[in-house]
């Protein structure tokens, strides 16, 4: 969603997950799981939510997954994961 407003700017994965760069891996994982659990498209579909809600849930989940994967990748490169 952030990307739709500012072109050519990579969103900060820590901001997407609502965590700080100094947070430990467990805190970051917990934040990611909370977002994915609350916004998983299958949950919206099973409740019969409108297609627009399902699309937004899919985007939110994909953005959270990408942010988490980027943080993990960066931390593995730095040797802290």
C-alpha cells in the first residue's frame, strides 16, 4: 500500500512490520505472524467478505511476507539470524 503513494522508493520492512531495527528476531517474527494471521486472505474468504477486502488482505499479507523475508535475509548476511 505504501508503494502506491511513493514511486521508486523501497518501503522500510521494519516499518511495515511495526518493529524497530534493534528488536530481536523473535519480536520481529511475532509481529510478522500477527499481521499474517489477522490478514490472511483465506480467513476473509471463509467469512464471505467482499472481494475488495480479500484483495487488500492479500496485498497486506504479501507485503508482510516480503518485509519479513527481507529482514531475515539481511540478518543472515550479517550473521545475526
